[in-house]
């Protein structure tokens, strides 16, 4: 190893030692499990097409796209939900989606949702998003409008 690599490794170890321990993110789970359910990998797809499919999916799910940064592969969207009944109130659902290029002509798509001030930890919410995204990507790949 050269000196620069050793210095970077030492810096990483120092910073890792300073990190505060995190509590369990999901019921009985951890941060790695949460990241796994928030992420899908796709083959043979360019980033711009994937981002267009993500935007269309978010809109189909009732979200308003607040920001789309093609160069960064980042999108944010918002949806308002109203609850009825004795505790009628409004909640904001915010979603951030990142599209990252990976080696071997692969893309990684990660969705991170918040309901009000709380992180969405329900696997079903992410499964629903990715099921809708899979359909949009299939239609895009097969040029169906």
C-alpha cells in the first residue's frame, strides 16, 4: 500500500470510531436491512431513461415531483395525505430517489420515504413502489406509451 492509501484508511478508521452507534431502524432489523428493501438493481438501462421512469412512477402514485437533478441522479417528491375521523389531520409523505450507475452496465435505484417526521420502514411500501417502477421500466424498454 502506498502512503496515500494508508492515510485514507487511517482517516476512515478514526471517523468510524467517532460515529455514534445507531439504534435499530426497523422492527427487529438494522440499517443494512432497511437499505436492502429500499434498493433495486437494474441491468442494461441508461440513467436518464431510469430517471424518467422514476418520475412517471412517482406521479402515477400521486406524488408531485419537487426536484429532479439528472446530473446527480436525484429526485424528490411530495404527496399530501388526509386522515378522516375523530383525529382528522394532514400528513406529508416525502420520497427521495437516487439513481446511481454501477459497473457492468447496471443501475442502482434507492427510494427513501418519510411519513411526516418518521422514516417509512414498512417493506410493503417499498415493494409497491418498485413493482410500479418495474412496470414503467418494462414499458420504457419495450417502447410502449
